[in-house]
C-alpha cells in the first residue's frame, strides 16, 4: 500500500518539476516549487512509514517550515527587489 503511495507521489513530483521548467511566469514556477516541496514532505512521510521509522515526520515538519519561509522570502524579493526591505511603504520602481 505504501509503495503505491510512493509511486503516486513520485509521479506528482515529476509533473511539478515539468511545470516548474515550463511555467510561463515566475509565480507559476514558485507554485510549482512549493508543490515540489510539499511532495518531498509526503515522500519523506511515506518512506518513514515504509521503513517503520515514523520519526521521518519530524524531518518533514522541519522541511515544511523551511518551505514556508523560503516561499515568503522569494515573494518578498519579487515584490520589493530586496530582502532587507522593512515593508509598509510602497516599492520603488
């Protein structure tokens, strides 16, 4: 059962990688990269249960937090052009 789930997640990851490479806009690529991160988290969880080591879920939670922070950093960079921008005021063109 877990093997079928792992294959399904790998297929979804392959489709997300194809979308990241073919995405016409930066935001399409960002959503695809976020989906790749979520797929990696699912793959970690499935692998942990396949091997009888559910502590892989802890690694998945850590990777999810890094995925969220990375996504927010990329969005801030594309909005303001600088990661050190305080926010509150409009970006300079």
